[in-house]
């Protein structure tokens, strides 16, 4: 076979090659089938959509202004006018939970998205280029993973100050390492595939190979990882707010509501228990949905 024929054969392989791991159409088909077959995951998705709906339309759903203080109804028990009672300042607990879903969902989605973008980029670079680049990125990831993420987030928050923007920064900085390791391991496997070798042989740019051929094959695992990481961000925000370095008053953060209501736990338990249950429900919903997605589309779950 002449050199020209070899190049032509490689070009044909490159043009016709399909991913051996997953393609976008089959991924969405698997997600649809999972929702139909996995009732727990389907219910979890509905619960998440309900919380998103409440967060978006909070001004129209909440029966009271979450910041209005009614000193005539301080720590009032649940009633027809206040479904979940009022807190220590007479604010409606149910309304504050509805508005609090905005903070919790934003904290869950934004830092998780940012950290996954950072981790995906670094994982692609480490796995594709290897050698010193891989060593430096992975050792940095090992350092990040060696410390508890909440402890690192606390250090960042104490350094930068308590605010929602700083929470985004803190949770994004400490959460990228796990994504980087997953993407690196898949990149190492995918770059050995025949269609990637063909692309390299015919001179396709490395950036094009990474973005058009390797990254799409990592998407199934990234989708699963995204849904599994959101609960961690929500819990981290709640923990930081509980420690007094997260969302600050008068924000309706669920973690802040729990810490403000803990002193009334035995006399007026609804103040702390209601937002605590909201945290429990949304975290379980994302975890159950993530489990369903993992079983359906994660290539590493296949036999």
C-alpha cells in the first residue's frame, strides 16, 4: 500500500468513525427510557422541576413577603394564615422557604457548572498531552482532594468574606478536581481509539480532536457527575450558612433559616425543621436522579 493510499484510508476512517462509548442521540434516548422505567428517578425529576418552578415564580407563589417582620406573630404556630408558622421575627416560614429555593438552586447549579467546566478543560489537557502537563495537573488535583472540600471552602470564605459571589468562588475552586480525574481517565482511553489516531495522522488540530471527538464521548459521564455534584454544593452552602459565613441576612437561605431556628428547636420546632426538610428533599431528589442517570448512560456501568 502506497503512502497516498494509507492517508486516504485513514481519512475514510476519520470521516466514518463513530464513538464506541456513546453518541448524543443514544444518550438522550437512554435518558428518556430511564425516566419512563425508573419511577424513583422520574418522581425525583418532577420534584426538582417543582422546586425550580417555585424559585422562578416565587413572587407569585409565596403568600407573604419573606422579609416583612410581624412582631404580633413572633414564632406563631402553623395556621391557615401561616402554613408553616413564623420565625423569631414574625416572618412567614413557608414564604422564606420558597424564596430560599432560589439561593439553594443557584448555589447548586452555578458553582457546579463552573467547577465542571474547569475540571473538564484540565482533565482533557492532562489526558491528551500527558507527560509533564499531566503530572502537574494531577498532582494539583491530588492536593485539592487531600483536604476536605468544606474546610477549603471555609478558608476561602474567611479570606474573601461572606457573600453569595464568594460562595460561588469558594465552591468552584474546591470542586473541580474530581471532574478533572474522571475526564482525564476517559480521555486516556478515548485517545487510543482508531478514529482519534486517524485524526492525528491526517493532521487534524489537537484542539479540534479534543473538543469535537473526545469531549462528546465524555458527556454521558459528565451529565451523571453534574447531577451527583449538585447536592454536594447545596449541602456545602447550607453548612457555610449554618456556620455564619454563607448567605447573610435578610437572605432566605435554608441553611441560615436552620441556624436561626435551632435555639427554638424544642419549643417551636417548625422554624428549623421546615427548611431542614426542604434541604433533605432537594438533595435526595438530585441523588436519586443521578443514580438513575448513572445506571442508564454511564459507560462504566455497562457489562
